[in-house]
C-alpha cells in the first residue's frame, strides 16, 4: 500500500468535512469524474483556484482508493499485481507520477478517455512495472 504521509491523512479528513457542506452547482461539477482527463483536471487545478485544497484532497483520496483496491485484489492467490511500487512510495509521489504520465498522454485521447482508475493503474505501472 502506498504510504500515507502524516499530511495526507488530516487533509483527507478535512475534505470529508468540507464535502458535507453545501456547494454550488459549479463546485459540484468539478468533482464529477468519469474519465482520466477529468481526474487530471482536478489534480492540476491551479493553486489560486478557491477549490484547490478540496481538489488536491480529492486527487489524493482517489489515488488512495484505487491503490487500496489494487492491493486487495493483488493479494489474492489467483491475481498478480499490476503495480509494484517501492515501500518508500507515498500518495503524493503517486499523484506526481499520475500527473506526469497523464500530461504525456494529452496528445492521445485513447488513454485520457478511459475511466480514471485505469489511468491511475497505467500511470503507476509505467513507473513501477512488475517483473
């Protein structure tokens, strides 16, 4: 499992509290994620955007959930892991890897039109492939 740094855990808890409050339709639409491109847009929201903090927490949380699910499946005796990241990998590093990979794919919609969990796994597997 990607190590969760001490900064990520409180941030995720704070985002859950913030998410429970009321939000405008525009704010809610930014978090409607159906493609890898949608997730990239959230993970790269500019720091001056008022939703930057929530977006970063969403991005970290999405990656955390995807990798937790991957790890549970990969632990099954009939399954092989798709990503073999080092013990030193953090959620923040995973997001950096995802963003770099996704930005390289922007010329081709073949990967960016896929579900975001597919983009996450492809990005991390390209960085940390399994032998």
